[in-house]
């Protein structure tokens, strides 16, 4: 993953729990680097180790850490210079979700080794849609729930997310029903 992801994990932990907690998480994860370079690539295991360590230090399930991170990611990327790109992806929550793959394609110009997930919307109505999340990386579906919550805030919609099924049930993706008021 690109360092931008690990920077966001660090920023989330520091902003909500302080520098000492971040130092403890970094040590427990075995991360020696003092900082991450946003456009440099890091092994996926680094990010997974940070989530595992955060789970242990904060006494919270990894799924809760990932969900909180997903929500935070929406705000973080807007602050880190990607706000205009996010704005171009859509003026409404469903439009944005339908354009996520195009957004990732544009990001691929800046990050040539990006391996983004894919999102496919179906059954779109004026109050809900079904979202299929495909990823080469396992275990990140809770992050998608957080992303959806963060996007709900971005578009000033209260979202409800229902997991419909996924890899645990033999599918090749995770499926969610997303509703908004």
C-alpha cells in the first residue's frame, strides 16, 4: 500500500489518542520508520500490523479499528489535497459510489502501482443501492463500512449499511445494501 494509507492511520491514532499511544502501536507493530512517505510503497503487512497493534493497544476489535479508519479516510484524503478529485467523482452519494472505480483510475496516474478495490453498484433507487466490493486484499470489508459512513457525512446523509454476504459465504466479493434518508 502507499504510504498515504499508513500516514492516515498514524494521523487518526495521534489525533484521537495522542503521540504516546501512536509510539506504542508503532513499536508493537514492529514499524521502525519514524514516518511514512505518502507516495512510497510499503508492504501490505505493514498496514495490517498497524491495525493489529492498534487493536491490541486500544483493546478494540480489528474490525472497529478498520471501520473508524474508513470513516476517517474520507476526511483525511480531502485535507491532503485530494478534495477536488473527490468533488469530481460525484455530487450525490450514489453518483460518487458509481464513480469510485473511475476515481481510482485517475489516482492510478499519480500512483502507478496502485491496486485499488473495485466497487459495483446495482439496484440503485433514490434511497438505496447494492454495493459489491471486490478486493485482492482480505479482511478490509469493515473499512468499507467506515468509508460509507464517512461518505454519508460528506454528502450530509444518514446512511444505513447492511452486509448482505461475502467471502465467508463463498462469494468472490463483499456485498452491502446502502440506504440513506
